[in-house]
């Protein structure tokens, strides 16, 4: 008798759950997303690698051949002031790869938001988590050793102000341990509140200004031409480039109809 009652309840439970699954909305299909579109500039000019000569804050001419950096640890501040931490995501933005300057953040809770926050670099946990894949793969060339960790941001180029025969500068900025940490969080308020829903998925347009790498703490190629390890020089440059991002506009990505 007891067995029959148990079987009856079990069948009823499965039936209810099946009907609920058939009538419930598809949560994956209805998930909201946010897109970031990044434009690299040098002051008021578009960044052009190898072809255009720029002047840094020390008055030194230079060209840029490579510009790359990691973005991760995204969160949003709601209109009411609550912090909404987004699912873990790591992106390597490379000026030489156009598709990398567009970032899609999925599974964003629907709501109204006034600010975005993210990390320039790779957090200490991932630095110590062994072999990674995707953007964090060692094959990207943005990794030193398990002791020194990831290169958080990288810029390379040439300047006649440099005394070496190659005239080359290499800024590979890294360091995740407390003494030499260069991890920099960036908070960017939106010009107006942004509403995110499954049918209203906005694109936040950002600029990343390479000129900020060289000021306000003036960086001269005569004094710093090579950064290839954590230390004081890396901390100086990271203290500058944390100011390179700005929100330049907001547009709508698409409209999803039920």
C-alpha cells in the first residue's frame, strides 16, 4: 500500500514538472546581454600602428607596433546602487585583431544600470590556477611564468629618443603579488541610466587612449625603454594606463521579438 502511494506521488510530481517545463519561458533564450565596443585612440587621433608618429608627454616621438591588454572581472552598478557581479569572463583585446575590440557579456540580469566596473588584467586566482585556455592560453604570448604570471597589458614600438641600436621600446606590464601588483579596476559611469532586458540589449562604446600610458606620471623613453618583469617601472605605467578608458556613447544592439 505504501509503495503504491509513493509511486502515485512520484508520477504526479513528474507530470507537474513536465507541464511546468513546457509552459515556462526559455530562460537561456531570454537571457540579457551587454556589448562593449572599444576604439583605440592616441589623444584626439585614431591609433594607427607603425605608420603614424606620435609625441609622448616627455616630448619624444614614437610609433606603436603592438597594443594588447586583458579585461576581466566585470560588474555593473544598478540604478539603486547595488553591485551586480557578472559571470567570470576574460578577454584579450588586441589592436591588430578587429574582432577582439567587441566584447559581449552574457547572462546579465535584466535591470537598469548606471555604471560598469572591470579589471585591466588577470586576477591573482587565475594567475595561480595552472594551464588555462582561450584568451588565457599561454600561446597568446601574454604569459611569463607561473611565478611572475600574466602580462596584464602590453605596448611595443620605436622611438628615436631611445639610445639602443634598435630604438625599440617594450612595455610588458605585469605583477599580481602584493608588492608588485599592477591590477587596476576601472569604474565608468554611464551618461544616462541603461536599461538591459532580453529585448533591449545595449552597446557601450568605449575609447582607450594610449596617450594615458605616458602621463600623468610622465614616462620618458630615455628613462624607461624596456619593462619585462614586475617592479617599480611596471607599477608606474599601470598607474597611468588605468585612466585610459572613457564611455563615449551608448547604442542599441538589437531587438529580440518573442
